[in-house]
C-alpha cells in the first residue's frame, strides 16, 4: 500500500473518530442528564487527534528509518569481489537500488510470480536486457551478488511496507478507540485538544531552528573534510581561483567574495533609493486610485522568474552597456559585466524594498503626522524627521531582505556577469560570485572525496557566516536607532 493511501486512510479514520466522539459526548450528556465540561466539538477533536497524530508520527519515522536499516543490511551482503577495482560501494548500491526498483516493474510487465523471481539469477536470464526493457539503466554488467542483494532489498522493502501499513493503521485504531472509550461528560476534552495544538505550534516553530541547525551541521562537517585536504590559509587569503580536478588547484575565495559583494552593492545601490522613493510616494503622496494600480504593478516584478531576468541581462542590457558605455570609454568589450548583473538584479529587488517599506511606513501612527503638522512642519519635513525615523527598523529589515536575496542570486549573475573569478574595480568587466561557483563545482560527475568538490561546502559556510554577521550588525543598528527615537 502506498504512503499516500495510508495517510488518506488515517485521515479518514480521524474524520470518522471526530464524528463518533462528538456524537458520543452528546449522547452521554443526554443519557446522564449532565452538562459537558467542554464543547462537543472538543471531544471529537480529541478522538481525531489521538487517531491521526501518533499514527502519522510513526509513519514519518518509519519512512526515515526503514531505508537506512535495509541498505545497511543489504550492503553487508555484497562481497569485496563484487566492487569494481577503483570503484566504491556506493556505486554498487546504486545499481542494487535500480535493480530492486525495476524488479517490480519487470514482474508486472512479464507476469512473473514471486516463485519465478526467486528462481531468477543474473547468469541464467538475460537480466540486463529485460531490465532495460522496463527503463532501468545499469552502469555495469549485473553480477550474481548484486542481483541477489537487489532481490533481498526488494523483499525487505516489501516486508517493511507491509509491516508499516499494519502498524500505522493498528495504532490509529487503538489510539482512537482508547480516547473514544474515555469520552465522558467530565472529561476535559478542551484541555487535551489545546495541548495537542500547543505542541503542534511548538513543533512548527522548532522546524525552523532544526532546519537551520541541520544546514549548518551539514555544511560544517563537509567543510572540515575540505580543510583536511586543502590549507585553510590558502583558501581564505589566496587571490587566485583556479580549480583543476586533476590536481594543482588554487581555491582562493577572495575573488569570489569580491564579485559577490560588488554585484550585490551595485544592485542595492540601484534598488534601495528607487524602492524607498516609491514607498514614500505610494504611502504619503499617491491617491488611493494610483496606489491601488501602482503597487500591484510594481509587485509583479517579484514574480518574474530569475531566468527571465537573466535573459534580459544577456540579450538587452549587456549589449546595450557594451555598445553605449564600455566600448566608447575603452573599459571593456564584453556584454557580461558586474554593472549588467547589478542593474538587472536591482530591478528585481525593487519590489522587495518598496512593498515592505510601504507597508511599514503606512503602519506609522497617524498621530505622529498630525503632531508634526500641528507644530508647523511641512509634509516633506514630516517625512524626513518623523515618519522615516519611526519606520527605520522596518526599512532596514526590508533592505536586509533585499541584500540577502542579492547575495544568494545565481541565474542573473551567470547570464549577466559571466563566470570569471577576478579582482577588479572596473564594473564593466565580467566577474562571478560565490553562488555561481558552488553550482559549477557540484555540476556534472563529481567525486565527494576531492577538494575541488568539497570546496562548495566551504564556500556555502563562508557565505552563511557573512550573511549572519550582516544580520547581527543590522540588528544592533536597528536597536540603537529605536532607543534614540523612543
């Protein structure tokens, strides 16, 4: 039985439990001539929650643990002789997984039984051709140990799926029945329901923390492996980026950081003033009609895919800057440049700044405006000296959001700024960023035992650290100005 079907059955049982629990509470209250402690819906919610939540938690845990257990046991079945010379166990296990997945399709298409599958072997059947007929691509000839391991994996997966189905449905039935048996007029159903909801909210808020911790730990572990192979001093202080997968690589991060911050600076230099002026106009000067039309039109920019911005930079903005600015001034001949990517990225960032700043400025109390006008200040003076200081923390947050978006952008940089890692002040030269090189180092056939591949994790962790530091500095600035204003 598929996972989706199991989840639907559990949810269906929860709905039935809700109806039965609610009806039972009403009938008990009527038969005993007593008032219920909670509303009838809370009794139904308690039964539904006990039916669904434990079962779904077990389902999620089972789906996480089963593949680990099965692959660990199956990998022990593969002898050293089945591993190609110079190869790795992971490559053999990849074939095992593909064969195990293809056996079900082969049994369906060929009408084989479990007994037929048990009698099959890699030598007595043209297994490679038969699996190819159902769309299973293999990297090498199928050996007997690999085929037997695939059959064992398939059997273990099927047995695990059957056990999971029985366990989940049985748990849902038992837990729901237990809560249904406890339904009585004196039962504090509201407390039970609200406790579940509180736990759900705590779990939802914990997801963000655990996700961040997981990201940092995964980056940190691979970064440590990288620095065991490549000197940290050369990585942080070298000004040359020249990865060579055959050895002799120079992996200095400085050119990539320079390109990242240069492109982001150009983008923010374009987006922040324009976005802030748009926000001030829409919130303080524009009529309701103009605002209702202009704000959605500007926010459309945020919904355009970055690949479209990249094409715009490659086809329109880049050649325009090359022909009208770079070549006449003798500053370059390429349509890919920092200025190209920065301008196009700035266009993309305008709604991030304008929309958030507009909402924040509108949230400033009208009493502050009225007080300023009452003291004789003009509208422009009120905006400069009252409204913007009051909205400054939120405006800084909007700028930070735009900065984070700029630092993490990849597609516009690839198509607009190029892939050259260099140190230069000329904004009309091609450069690249950290995110672009992370993608390039992890693209294609990569071996996660080489520094040229593991450097991507070091780049990611470094970029994460810089972004975190930027957020901390901004938080300090926001608190300082907020205290002065209050």
